[in-house]
């Protein structure tokens, strides 16, 4: 925070979900991941530890070459004060399980009462750490009632953080990259050439430092890992709470294993039928609506840096971005703040309207020549600690998963046309979300998945939650997913910000808790 300003506690929800893109190293990341780093919750009882094996009745019918993974003994050890941690082995390649194995890091919070099973949670991303979200923000992802009745299990999906991880930049290299910018006077052709060269350098670095794992971090493989986790906690069906990208992961699981899908809640849904370009366009519109809602609320207060109408205020924000693009700002710690980092910091508080006052403070300081508060927000988005270390590899994992999950166009003419669509949808953010296909074009491994509707025929009821003012996963995506799923049940929260459970109201809280605890399926099209 800049000197002379009163600090605001930044309230960040447990999942940051936006697809967005990374057009080479200096572009804006609208992260689909990133968990708030709150003080660890030490209220839980001491965890049960020791060596555990799956209940044979929970394993189900699995191919013989996977049997050893489903029946492995798991050593749970006390960790982080009140939790139990373990490392699970899963196949690198489900097409050839005997080839080699990788590690999946898991963390468990034992039920405070008599456990009726386990709820697996995922905070989003791709790239979000489920270990971190359970360790640091357990009260966000599980109410007291839920924690009384269930063990809560977090995991880092393949490629992420403490699991076998995608490795690209060192912390120092990531810091350096976040301070770089492209020439403000460069032509479109020059910019495309620079971004293409940077993307090639980054892709080669990721391939060199990660190895063959880089080709096996797709969402379908991660969903198959979840079934091994289900068996190893001896649950016959998977109970799951997924946020944002976690909804894609959960819906994919249900499509693969409909008979093993138990009580699934998908909050802040992604429409699996949409391609990368359509998702980015939807987010552009979502964040434009969010910035207008933010400015409208700001203008009602006494200390708003904007003047005039909502249109006027939004144009003032656009002018600020343009000024930073012409000349990077400097924070009080000496780091440069180029427009990519500045916009990343600005976008972060739009995920939760409780953070709008913090954004106003950062903008006010920037208008007075100090970008320190905005850099603070961008550091939170990147999960950078004050000592210069990064808590996760979320940016690298985000890219690696998306490059395998989505075919993307890298044709210059098409990307320029897409840029114009993005600018039309979002005059404020659209141009910062363009050219994502450049990043994956030089990736060593081609996409292995493609967008398609998911039906999960035969699965138990799946609750899909959408928030009307969600900028990162626009509301209409939740209705689309609920309609695609054969057993989808749609629930609406009428509010601002990204996702609903843990940050909305008692209506959503009770509805989700009742479904998990009692099996009470909410009425379709319930509005809270």
C-alpha cells in the first residue's frame, strides 16, 4: 500500500474464475484461479492420521491397469496445524497407465461431527490450489453445518502447485516480466511479431522445465484423478463443490462417471459448449457491465474520484488506462507498473462488490501519481508475497490447461477481427483480452479436447448456481450448463460479483447445505 493511505482489508472470494487469455508475457491475465490467503483456520479438531486404504466396495468397476491406483495405501499426516495431508499417485497418461505416475497433493479437514462422507472442493482456475483454499479459507467453502457433517477435501489438480506441477518462470523471471511493456507506438504488425516471439520463448521454456507432464494436464485427466480420490476416501459416489472453472471440472467428471456422481454443486458455471474466443467475448461483456455497476455505486458516495455520469466515469477509467499505456507508472517499492499489470490490479476487485472501496482507493492514488495500491492488487491477483515469492504456479498452470482444452485461432486477420468484437463488447477491457491464440500456437503439445455440451446422462441431480452480476462467468453460462445436463437444477443469486456460495446470503447457503446434508434438491429455477 502507498504511504499515507489507510489500508483496506481486501476481501477476496475463494475462487477467481475468469477464462481470459495471456497474449504473450505482458498481457493481462483475468485469472480463473487464485484463492484469498487468510489466516489458517485452527478451530478444527486434530485430524485423523495414519495409513488408509480404500474400502473395496467403494472402488467400483475399474480397468485392471488402473486397479493399483484405486487400491493404493494413503499415508495421512498432520499438517498446517489442524489438517491432514497426503500425496496420491495417479497415472501420467490414462491411455497408458503403466507408463509412469505423477503426484497429487491433498489436504483434509475432518468433520467436527459424525462424517457422512467427504466433499471434494475445487476453487477454480485452471490453476487454483485446492490445498490452499481448504487451508486458508475453509470458512468460505464450507459452512459450520457442512463441516459438522462432512470431511472437506482439497487437492491441487495435476500441473498445479504442490502436485506434479507445470514449471515455467522462476519468481524473479515472473517479477521481471510483469514490469515489461510493449512500445506504445508499435504498429499492429510489430506488436504481433513481438508477442509471437515472446510466446515462443515462453512455450519453449515451459516445455524444457516441465517435461512430458505438460502434455497431460487437461481437464479430462484431472477429472479422472478425482475418481481415484473418491475411491481412496471410500465414498461410493463423489460429493463435490466446484467454483468457476471448477464447474467445468465437475461437469466433466459427471460426464465421464455419471453413475458415480453424487451430490454435485457447480457455482459460477462455465458453458462447456463455448470455444475460447466465445468465452473471452462473454467475459469482456461481463466485466464491462461490472465496471459500470462499480462506477454507478462509486458516484453515490462522497469520496469518488470520478465525476459526471456513469458514462463519464467509465471514460475517465479508459483515459487512465491509456495514460499508463503511454508511460508505465512506478510504485513506492521501485517496481514498474505497465498497463498490463495495472489493468490486472483494476480487474481483481470487480470479482466482489465488497472490494469496490479498495478499488476506489487504488484509483484515487493512481490519479495522484502513485500506482502502489494498484500494484498491491495486481500482486494479490498473481499471488505474489511481499518478499517476492509466488504462492502458486497458477499462471503457468492456467495456460497449460487451456492450451490442451481449447483449440485457438492464431491467424492474424482473425485475431484482429476478434479484437474489434472484444472492443465493441468492452470499450474498457476488450483490447487487453485479445490475441490469446498467440500463446498456445507454439505450445509443444496440441489440444486434446474440444468444446462440447455435457449431458451426464443418468447422474443424480446436479445443482448449478449462477449470479446475475457475475463478470467472470456471465449468468447466461449457468443457464446453458443447467439445460445441457440431463439432471441439471438451476439456482439464481441476484447479486454482484463472482460466484455465490460463501459470499451471498442465507438463501444460497441453506440451499446448498440442505442439498449436501439432507439430499434436499432445490426447486429448478429457484431465485435467491
